[in-house]
C-alpha cells in the first residue's frame, strides 16, 4: 500500500475517532409551558448531559399521541391534574415503569398502582376567605360549603373544570353519589354568581366584594403575589385548608408518564428518576408554589407560610375512576346554570 494512501487512511481513522458522539436526548410533551419547566430541564441536562426537547401541548395531547402511534417522538408526558394523567393512561398510550428510585421517592397515594404515572408535586384545593368578612373557624370542611349560612357568599369557577371535577370525585369517594348530589345542590344554592373565570378570578371577586369565600388551588396565591395588579387580590384573603369529614385535605398533582412508543426509553427513565428526587422536586415546587412529595423535601418558604395541613391519603387513581360519575352529578344539578 503506498505510503500516501496509508497516511490518508490513518488520518481518516483518527478523524472518525475524534468525531463527537450523537447527542443524548429525551423528548417531553408538556401541558405546562417550557419556561415553567426550564429550571428542571436545565438541571437535568447539567447533571446527565442529556438534552431535553419540550413540546407544549395545552390541548389535544391524547389525540396527538394517538395520531402519531408507534412513530411518536415523545418519551414522556408531563401534565397536571389526575384526570389528564388518567386520560393518557386509559387511552393505552403509556407503559408501566418499575423503579426502586421512584418507589422510594413517591408515596403510594401519588402514583398509579400499576406504574403508568408518577406524581411529582402536589397542590391542595382550598378555600380563599376574605380577611374582613370571614372569621377564623367559619369553614373547616368541604362539607361546610353547602351550609345555608354561605348563601350568596361563594364564588367558584365552572363545575366541569378538571380541578372541580376531581374535588367532586373525592366527595363521591368519601360519601357516595346521593350525598354528593345533595352537597352540590347546597353549594350551588350558596353561589354569589354563576360559575365563571379561573381560580384567580374568584379571589378578585372577593377583593371586589362580590363574595366572601372561593374555592381554588393553593399555588395561585403565589402567582398572584408575583403580579403587581393581582397582589391586592391576594392580600385581601387568607388560605384555609378544609378537610373532608374524617379525612384530609383534597390533593391533586403534577405528574409524569412514559409513553408506550418512547424511542429513548433509558433516558426517559433517567429523567423520571431525576424528577422524583428531592433536589428536582424542590426546584419545581419552588418555581410553581407547589408541594414536593419526596421524603425529606421541603416546600418554598412562602408556601410553608400558608400553614400546615393533613393531606387526604386516597390514591388519586381511585378518584380518576369516579370522574364520569362526578361529571354526571355536576350536569344533573345544572351546577353552571
């Protein structure tokens, strides 16, 4: 072999060996906007070298995954509310994940018994109460919301909103359908106005004097305090953690599931385990004013300041199964009418 050709082959071999390996990656379909996940995805990439690609899908996640089928690029879905997680699972679009790390970091109430979804952070469905017009101890349970003393004093968003459907599902779990229907009728009779707007709009209505108490998620307090206009709304109320009679405060979650088609399964599992770690959960919980679930993890100082409470320990998949009955009852009493 001529020395020039031998040198070219050798040089070519060196060049090939020096080429960088293809970048490791994981693809995430997210109900939440990428900027809300950025602290997590950046921390994961810094720790593992794995690039995270995020597609924001606020609507149509199930339909998109169904259309893509086995060709879907998505490895993980990241969403909020148990009904949205359960919808992806029930459509047959996920695969069970077995992991000692996940089992150790995520309590039984916050993951699917069969491993199809895993909760990461929680929020409670609480009562916002006027500091001026509601005394301490006036409302202590969700059942209290149907008491006639609250007539024309309650604001709430649509009964068919996912967060309220989950709350009604929990009521069915604890009391049965007939009692829940009676409760819904009582709450409707106490409304100060037709259900409308989002959770923050209910707090604004308290500030404006339209109602005295409202139902909402905990993290909206943090979001309102960030906003110059909305801070006045937040300052007009205090947070109350109601419980179900003989149970705890209603909880919901943000969670993650691995898709059935996951093309980067190993990287996806690495990311799930990272997301379940106390470090990652504290990053995410602080950014979104939620509660981390991993043992030993702590919420942000602002979230701690809202007070202690006892979470309901019902497995959320049990509540997801009751969603159809909850919707039927909400429609039967014409809650939004």
